[in-house]
């Protein structure tokens, strides 16, 4: 019986040390894993903010051009003419430079304008109806850009007056 007691007394500290080391190791690993998850989430959030800033800067440039250039010319009578050259030279390149990060609705509308312009170039004719469609889509782009900027302001509580 004394031998068993001595054996237990000799083994018990070793077993306690091993169990303690395992438990300590588990919690250390868990803490490191949790910290890594937090760091990854921070980096992902930084990247998301960077992309948001890029796309908002693009939208600001589009609105600046819209304010400085006359893309829609009002004709005598019921029609409007869309200034295709200004769109193609100033707005379209900006959008396609960041096309991968613009909102889908904006990308779809730009592609619609591209399709109309391509068809008109193919037939070598721009009708009043073509211009009206281009104007309608262009105004949608501007409206959607403004809405995306406003949504950003609301989500981030930036200069929002009620």
C-alpha cells in the first residue's frame, strides 16, 4: 500500500503538470486564434473602406463632370440630344477604370449606353429616339450615383441633417 501511495505521490505532480500544460496550451492557442480572427476582420474592413472610398471618389468625379459639362442639350421642341462625345471621352473612361468596383446598377446602365452607341455606330445613324434613350439612361446613372452617395452618408452618419 505504501508503494502505491508513493507511486501516486510521484506520478500526480507529473500528471498535474501535463494536464496544466495542455489546458494552458489550449487557452493560449484559442486566444491567439481569436486575436488572428480580429486582425483579419480589421484588415477586411480596411479593404472594404478603401474600395468604398475609391468608388465614391469616382462618383464625385462623375457628378463634377455632370455639373461642368452639358451632356444633355435641349432642342427646340420636345427632344433632347445626348452629347455622346463628352460621355465617351470623359465619363466612360472613369467608370471603366474602376468598373470592377462600381455598383451593379451603375455598371448595367453604362453597358446599356454602350450597346445603344454601338448599334447606332453600326447603322451609322443616331435617331431622336436613340438620343432620348441615352438621355433617360444617363439621368438614371446620375440619379443612382446620387443615391449611392446618400446611402453612404446615411450608413456612416456623415453630415446628415433631418
